[in-house]
C-alpha cells in the first residue's frame, strides 16, 4: 500500500499495516536549505526545494505543503512581522477599531496575497510525489477571527455576540474558499488549524465555533477531501466538542495526553494524531529520546485510525537526525524494538558502562558490531556478516564481536561506546559505520588503514 | 457600607456597570477604599483565578472580570493614593527578545494587578536592558514570557544577567516547562496566569 493510501485509511479510522508518519514540516524546511523563514515562505521555488529535501530525508507518508497561519490574514490586510526562524506574526488587525467592517474586506480568491505561490507549490509537489498525502493547512475560523479583530474578540463574546457570530461565519466561508483551492490543486487532506480555540471553554466553543466549523468540514467532505482539525495548547477540555464538528481527524500537541484523546475520539468515531514533544524532545533532545518518544506515541495510538506526527509545526532548528530517528520508528518494527530497548535502558537504573580504558590492543583491531539481533534484523545480519567475511582476510589480527542490545551486555556495550543507532560498527571504540552496510572494499580499507597505523607505532 | 459580596459577585461575572454603581454607592456612603479593594475586588480576582486554574472559567471570562474590576478600581484609586495604600509588591513583566506575542503576558499582568501587585508592563521584544529598566523602577521580580521555541532560549540570558543580584526570575509560555526552568536556573515556572500569581505570592513571602 502506498503512503498516501495509508494516511487516507488512517484518517478514515481504518486499521493500517503500519502507523503513517506525517512530520509537520513548515519553516523547518527553510533550515534544510540554509535560508530564513521569510525567504522560504515568500518563494514557491524555495518551498518546493525545501519540501523535496524534507521528503528525501524524512520519508513521510504525508506532509503539509505550507504551515503558515498568517497566509489568509496577510491577504486580508493584517500587518505581519517577518521572522528569520519562525512563521510571521500578525501585528495589526483590520477589524480592530471602527474604520473597517467585515463587509469592507475583499473576499479571498486564487489571486490574493501569497495564494498563487501556494498553488504552484501544491501543483508541483502533486506531480513529483503522487504517492504521498499532501496536507493543505488553512487557518481555522476562530484563529482567523482573532487575527482580523484582535483580542477584543474575547470581550465581544459577551458584549456583542451577533457580531462575533457574523465574523466566525465569514471566517468559515473563507475557510471554504481556501479548502477548495487546496483540494482542486492537488491536496488530499485539508487541515483546519485553530490553536486559539484553546483559550475558550467548551460552552463558548459550542456557542461560537461548532456551527461555522460544521459548515466548513461538511464542505470539505462534499468536495471529496479528508479533513483534520489541529489544535495546540491546553485544549483538553474541548476535545469532546471538537469531535462533534464533523471533521475526520483531530491532531493535538503534547499539552493533551494522547490516551485521553484516543479514548474520546474512538468513542466518537473520529481518528486522531499527534503528539511528539516539540521542544524538550525534538528540538533539545537527541536521536534516542526521539525514538523513545515516537514509540510512546505509537504504543498509545496503535495502528487503527492513528497518525504519528509532531505536536505542531516542527521548530526551525530541530536537528534533522532527530526527525529521521522518529520517522524510522514509525516505519520499521526493528526500529521500534530498538526504541523499546533504549526506553528500558533509560527507565531502568543507570546503565553501568564497561571500563574500556585498556580496551584497545597494540597488535589487534577490535571490531564491535552493535545489533538488535543479527538473527532477527536483516541490516544487522548483513553488517555482522560483512564484518566477519572481511575480517577473515586479516586473520587473527582482526577480532569481530557482535553485541545484541536485547541483552544486558549489549545495552552496556552500546552505552559504553556512545552508540544510539542499530546496527553500528565500531573499530577500536570508534564509531565508523552507522545503519548503512558498508561495501566489502570500504570495510577492508578501513580495517587495513587502522592496522597500518597500529603497526607503525 | 458597600456590599462587598455583591461587588465580588459582579466582578466575577464581568458586570462592569453593576460594579461601577456598587463601588460608587460605597464611596458616596464614605466607605474605606482599602476595604472595598481588599474585601471585594482582590478576593474576586483571586477566586476567578482559582476557577481558571480548575478549568471552570477561561480566558474571556477572566478578561471581562478584570475589565469590571478596573472600572471599580478607577473610582477608588484617588482615595487609595491619598491614604498611602501600598501594593503588595512590584513585578515587571515582558515577552522576551524576538517574540511579539502578548496574550499570555497580558493575562499574567492582569491577574497580578487583580491580586494587588503593582505591575510594570515592559511590553514585547524585551532584551535584558529593558528588564533592567523594570528593576530600576523598583520591581524585585521579573516575569518572562515566550510563545516561540526559538525565543525561549533568551530566558537563559535573562537569568544569567541577573544571577548575582536579588532579582527573582519567573518564566512561562506555551513551549516553556518546569524542566526548562530548572535547567536554566529560573526561580519559578507556571503554566497559567493564576499559577504565576501564586508563584509571586510565595517569592514575596520568602523575601519578606
């Protein structure tokens, strides 16, 4: 089954052969190109290049074409402050004050603001990657209303409820236009991103948001698209009412426990996604913590109606290897097993390292291959076999040992050598080959060079 | 004597006009402004803050309560000033350098004011020099806010800048965690506005 179908099946609540992986890669793709968020978000060519790079690195089953909740706001005349390493921020609100009213705003169309650029990105990506699910992200009605009116909306929810209803209807209509554009140009899923709803409670969500959102999600369904409602922040209290807006899927961040969302969504017949930790794990953690966190999400989410993704837009400076590590866990059972070993090592009492001070010997080259288990993991098997085969050329001068991380000894050796990927091949304590199996020549050259250095001494 | 319970109830339900008329009635009757403040207004904001922490009310309800309190406060302020009434303490607050988001910061400022503290609002995009200005104006606690993962690391610079002083730094915002606060050596972290008030209460008690 191809990646796109995997995502569509999971969004529809079906059991899938594995959990799909959708990294929400917005301005992070700019960092892959070494350009600023502003340059990236203002150029279709850079977005296409960045997304292609992200697709090559992260092997996603689905990916958003753009993650910029200021796109519609800008087209309506909100002032933006552009950032080097973040999406822009809205700094002025056309409906704040008395001067502009809703009727004065020009309705959005294919030609407004940066929308032509986004269309080009969708069309190009669609042609280049027919098998990946493309997400078209649009600004949710409440968040767009807040962009247009500013925080006065919170007061108006008491002072002038009719005006707030009118504004949210207008924003939902805008959402329909954006959804149509996304779907007609090649997106498979429309994700309605409405983080500001986390600031209101379920009563006000129902009073102001439920109806406009239902109209929007019904429209996406009529147009043949799948839909998701993204929230972030402390929105736990709203999950139940969010399930009633006719969306196919709900995606949340780390502020809400995933098992809580799973239980409510399953009861309501809505699929769900999330919620890898953006800062502590993805931005500040390492490969091992990312693997463990991905596994935690997979263990809770399971393989029915669940999509593994970061909690929200991946921060600009997340190290790519962290995202690669998380994606690998989603897509490989061997990687899940490795993550499980890492998790148990991290949970248990601190692993006591071997004393390797005198490990290196003057007349022998020691090859240590850290594996899951060469009997059950194909890459591990090939790496061990290659090492043993090439070592034979050198006779007793090269010693090859396998350390299985399923054993206590293997875990200790892994930690002692500073290894976090399996399989990894070390020569005299030094990590030399990680994950990919070296060719016999490369392996022989590496062994020969190290022996030559030793004998010279 | 003004009906303090009624003032409290009116503030908690955000009824600005009712608060105005109740407080005005109290003033007309010669009531003590400090009693109105400490017996009606501050308890109202403390209680709405607790309800917020318990997920019984949300941001809009807090904002209209604060607006109602401000309406009453404006009426008693002259009397408070002339009586020499002192705030519980001075706190300066600002969103860190590079970050222009202010909803969370404003909420914390509102709740601190409602709890009886004087708040010096430094606005957004604050570097250490701006926080220094707040300290020069008499604040002893700095509250730093950040919404962005990329601006959050500036909090560490703020902590470093004030590390050899008596200034206390508290931090908050969507990406911030207690873990992060511990990592950078901040004096406190809260995940909501009411928690920030409690944190400030504790820090002032410790320093008293």
